[in-house]
């Protein structure tokens, strides 16, 4: 494990009435401590999990539109508003890694096409010439390595259930020498063995067991009694 904790500098927030400083989970948090090499951030949309992940990427020197330290390109609204208001604690500090931002992945793929020599590090084929899911998996298989930190923002966005399992296999192969921090809604990914799960739906932010996450509860209830759930959902 490389990144030990993230301190949120609440006393330096410019205006707690404005986003993202108004997000309850961030406004009331002081520190997120990491206790292993695989951590998941969970919470509803707008809970702050992607915002804090983007801020970590900013402090790591990664492109907050997606990429590593050497990927220089611009995307509108990709700058981290929270990035200057957190502090990272390392032991030891590393500079290798990658920030996957699912919503701007198209722009990252276009950036790579402008520097074709770089494609050898991503499978040797334009990411645009693959399906979205194939491109994600190609990135994971060819770009990810050891002694690095990987920040993944909703990687399941382009992955089928089978490919989510393939991502878990890649993570397992690298886990002893790489650190993963993943913001996700996927009950499959959250089932990764012995992972730390940090819940952003509470204020302050706190750890939660897999079986207590809303993702697990809702998915299990649906799979065990689909008919009853749909009848309740569609009731007038």
C-alpha cells in the first residue's frame, strides 16, 4: 500500500454553500484512511465519491480528464475543484499510476490517437477501433502494472458482468504490488475479497460491510424475488 490517507482541509473551504464544498459527506469529513491495497468508494450519485477520487488524481499529478502524469490534453470542466483542499499521506510516495474517468474516456482515446507511438502501451491498437468495453479491458490488461496507484471512476460503465469479473482478476494479479481506489455502483466489483468499502452516503464518511451496502441489498432482493419487486415498483 502506498497512499495511506487523505485529509480533507475543511477549514480552508472557500464557501461551504457551493458545490462541491456543500456535499455533506465532504463537509463533515476529516480523513479517509486506507487499510489495504483495494478500496471501493460507494454512494448515491452526488454523494462525493467521484469528486474525492478526482481530487486524489489531481494531487497525484494525473490528468483529471483521465490518464497518467504524461497524458497532457484538455477537456472542459475536467479541473478538480476540490484538489487544492486535500492532503495525501504516502509511505512511500509513488508517481506511477493512472486515473480512469469513464465519462471522458472518449477524449483520452482520441488523445492517444494523436501520439500513435504510445499505442504500444495500450495493446497496439487504437482504442477507438474497439468497443467501449474492449477498450477499457485493453487499457487494464496492457497499461496497468506493478508499483503504481490506480484510481478508477465507475469502470463498470462499459463492462459487461463477465468483463467486470475479468477486471477483478487483473486487480487480483496486481494487488500485492499496486493500489486500487475505485468509485463504483457495481455489486459485482464490491464483492472483491477483503476489500475496504467506504460509504459516502453517511456523514461523516465511514466504512461499511459488503452485505450492508444498498447495492448488495437491492440487487439481492431483486434477484431473489424479481416478480414481487417489479409489482411493487409498478404499482399505481
